[in-house]
C-alpha cells in the first residue's frame, strides 16, 4: 500500500509534470508564432523581388 509520503510524492510529480507540459506548450506556441511571422516577411520580400 502507499504511504502518505508516496501519495504526496506522486501528486508533487504530477504537478511538476503538468507545469513542464504547460511551459513546453507555451514555448511551442511562441515558436509557431515567430515562424508564421518570418514566413509572412519572407513572402513579402519575395513579392518585392518579383516586382523588380
């Protein structure tokens, strides 16, 4: 059977895992936004080059 300490450790690990997942999710979101911005800038620059 689990002791109180084991249950606390499990809950603590679950909370840490959740924090890490949320942090990684936020980092991925920011990277995706940066990538989209750079893609728009690239398309704009390519459009300017084609007009010349």
